[in-house]
C-alpha cells in the first residue's frame, strides 16, 4: 500500500476513498451519505506508513437521509 490510507464502507472493497500521503498528519474526507441506504453502516480506515506498518480503525454510523 505504501504511505497512505484507504476508507471502506461496510468492509467491502473497493475502497470508497484512497489517498497517498506526503508528510501530512491531517486527513479530512467529506462523504456523501446519500449514496447509501439509510440504516447502520461501518466505516473502516486502514492507514499504512512508509515502513508498511498498518493500523486499522472502524466506527459504526447510522445514516438517516
């Protein structure tokens, strides 16, 4: 993956966002929730540094469009 991050919806590939970082420690992403059905979803983020160390975190959200 290299130095970057991937954002997944409900653990499904492909990622809804893929970013290769160049030294930045801050990342902001505005997601258009109208592209998915109302209800419970999981946002999962994988981030990888230049040494291929990977960290993962996730959060459950409730979409109500």
